C-alpha cells in the first residue's frame, strides 16, 4: 500500500510513482509513433522500391507489440496500487475519525464518495495515458511527417488538428464546469437515499414512513436522471460539431493530395499513404473532447473526495493498535520531560 495524505494534492500519489509512469509512457510513446506512421513507411518502401525494408517494418512492429505486454504489467501495477491505496486510506480515515462526526453524516454519502473517488483514479490514468497521450503523440507525429513530405500538407494538418483540439478542450471545459457539480450532488443524494431505503428492510417501520421514503427516493432519482440527461445531451452535441470539422479537414487534405499528384509534386502511392496516415493517425482526435470531458469529470470526483475528507472531522482518540502505541510513547516522553526534582522540592 502507498501512503496517501488527503491534505496534499490528489496527484501526489501518482507523482510518487513517477519512475514507473515514465517507463510506461516512453514505451507507449515509441509504439504510437510507429503505428501513426506505418502506412507512410510502407508507402515509401513501395514508392522507392526498397523492398528489403518491408520485412524490417513488420519485425519492428512485432517487437513493439511484445514490449507492450510488459508495459501492460507496469500499467496494471500503477493503477491497482493507486486505486486500492486511496480506497484503503479513505476507509481507514472514516474508521478512526471520532464517532461524533459520523452522527450528522449519511453513511450512503460516505460510501458513495469513497468508491467514486478511488475508482476515478483508474479512469484518470487510463484516459491520460491511452487516450489523451496517444492522440497528442499520434497527431504530432503525423503532422511532422507531412511537413517532411510537403509543407502544404503539413500546414493543413497542423491548422486543422490544432483547431479541433482547441475547440474540443474549451467546449468540454465549459460543459463539465456547468454540469459536473450538479451531477455529483444529485448522485450523492440519490445513492444515499437508496442505501437508507435498503437499510429500512432490517427495521420495523410504519407504512407512513415507508411511503415517505419511497416518495423521497423517487424524487431524487428523477433529479439525478435529469442532470444525467443534460450532461449527455450537451456532450453529444459538441462531439457531432467536432466530427463535422474533422470531415471537412479530411476532405480538404484529400483534394490537396489530388492537386499535388496532378502537378507531379508527389506520387500516387505517397498520396494514398498520406491520406491513410492522416486518417489512421488522427481519427482518434474525434474522441479527444469526450476524453477531456471524462477526465475533468473524474478529477472533479477525486477532488470532491479529498475536500469531503478534509472537512469531515478529525481523530482525537487512539483507535487502532498503532495509534495506541504511539499515544503511549508520546505520553511517556511527555512525562519523562517533566519530572520533578524531589531533592529541590520544598519540605
């Protein structure tokens, strides 16, 4: 288990594993650059007639796939120890905090925040490494490759991809900032109510109390459904708009390749390789907005857990065995430092 301090920034637990993360990202960096440019590499081999390099390309590909097997182990280690360390630290905190602070809090709310916050670390790490990092590396690599072939193609890729990237980030930031806080609040309320309703099964309740709880549960579900629908609809609209921009950018690139081919600036094989490379290497940018929306939402959930713990309460009395030992050691040191000198005491 890793040490988790909820008074420090949430990303501190990831920073503590930066060496493992660096190894993982470097291997992912190599693989994404290769995959983004494999079509262009094959096109160059065919166009130049250097067929001896064709088998080398596939051997490198196989080698990188084997490297990913070990890389997945590193990623699993990073995620598993992060998620479980946060979950354990949060559960331990609520176990040891003074009972008086639990008296005014809902058990369902506590369970919801702990599970949601710890599990959000998995989404954040997945989205950052497999989605956002992958899109940035592939798009940058493709743009650089197109600049090396023809400056016009390079500028088309740079301008279009930058426009899509910036619009996606700005729109998703605005969307999440507007919808995520309400979504979290409604989720807390409805899940807390659901848990309290289930707990009533084990208690003897009057018909009036059960009906009242059912009405409250229904109203909370309706509120949660509404906030969820608003969030989904907003993000879907933004994604469709970004897709339209991407289709226009692809069409513009294809027409430019046709013009360059007709003017004998590039061959037909290279033109097809460029179009294939652009599509394969950049089509995932269509998901960049959704990835940013999800990662911002998950970070908001993690921060919500950290903020909740910081303001929940504190531990004034020893609870666990280690706490009791530390308390005894502290008392012993305090008493030994304040001994009375009997020889100098008044008689």
